[in-house]
C-alpha cells in the first residue's frame, strides 16, 4: 500500500495494479493488475512481438499519400485524462497533491513535525511564487507516556484470538471492510476506488515523512513481553499509518455520500458514524496486534481527518483545516476514542480535544484559499457521480 496498507507484499497497489489489494478476486481477476491485458489479447512476449512484426510486413503495403493532418493535442486539459491509463493518471494526481505540501522539523523537549500547505501564487506564470500555511503540527509525547501505555497492549493482547482474522485481513488495504458499509465495487464505483487510491498514496507520502521526523520507537522495542502477533513495520510508531489511512478513507467516502444528494446519506449521519467506527476499529486492532500504542492512533486520526479535508479541498476548491496534536498533553491513561476529535453527523473536526492532562488536539476550519486542481476536480466529479441516486419521479 501506501504506508502500512500498501507497503506490504500483500498490497500490490503501489504499482497501481491489482484490485486484489482491495480483496477482490475471481471474476475481477482479469481487471486487477492492469498489466494483465492478456484478457484482452496477446500478452507481452518475444513471440507476440514477432507476430506483430510479421503481420505488419504482410499488410502495410506501399506508402500512403495525401493523409489528412491530425489535430494537435490540447495541452494541459482534463479532456485528456479519460484516455490515459490509470497508472498514468495516478502519477498526475500524485504530482498535484505532493507538490502542495512541505514539512519542517524542530526539536525541543520532544520532536515536532509540521506539515505546511502551499497556497497562493499564479500557477500559470512562467515562474510561480507561493507561500505556506501551517496545516498539521504534531508534537511527540515524552518517552514515559509510551512506557506507561504498554499496559494497554498487555490488556488488548487478551483479545488477539478474537481479532486475529480482522488484523491479518487489514494488513493490506481493507477496502472490503468499507464495502460492507458503502456500496463500493470495481464495476459500480471505479472512480471512487481511483480517488481513494490517490488519497492513500498522498497520505503515505505525508505520514512516512512525519514518522521519520518524530522517530517514535515501536512497542516491541520497549518490552520483550509485547510479542506482536504480526511483523512490526520498520518505520516509526507515531502517527499510526493504519489509523491515518483508515480515517482518510472513511472521511472521503463519507464526503462522497454526504454531498451526493441521496436522502438516506444526508439524514442523521448514520453512514458517517459507522464509517468512523470502522476506521477506529482498524486503528485499535493495531494495538491489539502489538505494533502500536493508543496515542499513535490518536495522532493518526488527527492527521487522517485533516488530510482528507485537504484532499477534498484540492478536488473541489473548498475549505481546509489546520490541526495540532500535542503529545506532551496526551495522558498515558487515555485510550483512543475518535469521538473527541470528530462529529460525523456534520463532518466537522472538533475545535479542542481535552484529556486529563490538558488539551491535546486542536482544529480550526479555514476558508478556501487558492484554486482547485483541475485534474483532481475531474476525478472527484467522476467519483461523486457514482454516489448520486436516480430520481424515480423523473
């Protein structure tokens, strides 16, 4: 996957290939791994190449005369996107998102990593200029917080047998779990899947740098009794990549539903609540497995919710959120609870989240700043159309 979902051998989506990374098989096998054009014709091979050479020799004939001139291509136009392969579109979308952020690191009592959002400037200018706004500031807790949170891992280890199937199934991108709540299917919602893959690649780009900057040790390094039930990833523990990506996924799906105009999604926020419960369970399962602390999930949820809002803003030209996670105020006695960070019914991050040791998370909604990215807007609109229900009265 991208980070902890796509970074595994099971998640071959890094090459933007198999929908098998999403758990689909059987009839979708020929559709997964976009290199598998064998389903449509000849596979790439020396024999196939020789066959094409001899075929051309047999039919090409004399040089053609008076060929009409072809129209030139239309530069930098979203009309081109529909004729590009998904792999090529993936690179274009990745550039649009990755080029909009920067990161800085400071070290005081602990390390603080800040993700900056690039705004302003004339992108059509020969030499564009930009300024940066703080988007996510994340300060690592003191070491004693992690040492005390080992008690949570000891307690959660008792339910490993109950959660084992979930944990192993969620090592790779757990889209089939979201599919039980939202009607996602490669035939029904291909652009939604493409949007989620785009967002998750970007999320990995950000979270891995943040993990590297904060350099928080994994539970297995603090006690020989943790004994995780799965292999511990080599990157840092905070923020949790699974938590970050789970909340990015849940919030983007919820935004697509919420803005579709479909009645059952708009009323009450029930689908949003359920999507967030799922994201939380995926995050907590990493603590059950023995590879994350609860505070890692809290930091990941802050980052994931904020990045989902950023991706949505880049696609639609909407607002964005500035958030802060202060691990120095996160109580070691606090387990992870997403309700303190987000209200699903109105898709809103809470202004402050307070625990026994003070306010450890803040969020502030920002007005739109800068224009939407045309290529990402094209993708969002395609995905949004997949959630608009038919009106039986028309």
